[in-house]
C-alpha cells in the first residue's frame, strides 16, 4: 500500500502527458484507492514530509474534548501550515487507548501515535468539498501565508481505530488544507473510494460555522 501510494504521488507530480502514462496513472489510482479502503491510509504527516521534505505538528489549542493542530512544513525558518486540523474526540476515555491518548494530549501526532502502537487506522468520509475564506481570516493569513480571499479544500472524516476485535471511533476530524498541498480534486482522488457515512445538513452546517469562527481568530 505504501509503495503504491508513493508511485501514485510520483506520477501525479511528474507532469507526464502521454496517453499510456495517463492510463497507467488511472489504473494505479483505482488500485491504490481500493487497497487504502482495506488497509492503512497514508498519514498527512507522511504525505507532507514526502511532498515538502519535512514535517512538524504544533498544538494550537487543546481541551478534554477538542484539539486544534497546525500540521506544517518548514520553508527556511518559516512554518507553513499545510493542514489545519480541528479534532473533536468521540471516545477519549476508552481504556484500550489510554496510553496513546496520553501521548496525543501531550502533543503527539494522532495518526503517527496510533500507527506506531499497532492500530489500524480507517478514515470514514463524512464530507469533502471546499470553504470560501474571506479577507478577515487572520488565522489563515498567519499560518498558511496565503493571499485572501481564497478557497481551501475541506475534509471531514471519522478517525476509526481497529486492533484485533477492538474497534473504536476515536474522533471526528475536520481538516483545512493549504492549496499547495491538497486541492479539492486531489483530495477526492486520494479519499474518494474510502468508506463513507452520511452527514446531516444541520451537522454539516455546524461544522462550517465552527471552521469559519476558527479561521477568523
């Protein structure tokens, strides 16, 4: 799975235009998506490091039920936010993940911590799309260093864990991506074949309100 995703990313950024290359790319895309739905997805941290050469995570806010993190890469000495992640924990007190949750609340990367400890990670799509960011979005200006207004890719998913017979819905994660990292089209190509659940209109509206309020800070 990891090797397939690696070659998929290499093809995507290679600029190959021949029909044979496009056909090969499409075949790899379908196969990679099918295998990703059954196995471990590539983590944001892994993909950011692969694309930009380095990766870091900065916890901006944290409470018992929520967390906001800046998943960034370094451009010289500047931190450029590639993914702003808003996390709502669903089952943080589950004893089966007590050690991992402690590492996460201490500042660890959610995906990396669980993967290192032998958990299989599943991302259940709840919503993929974009969000219009106004010129007043101070947080985007500071973290992503982007001219505003702009449109950013938005991904909402359930972060589910499995190990043996244990299956845990750990969190609902809303991610806002820097356009140099993930566009809406690339987001859909990477996650479109993953399992999905429906999200009600009011629930989606509540998430969008949370995102807009967050970006205006």
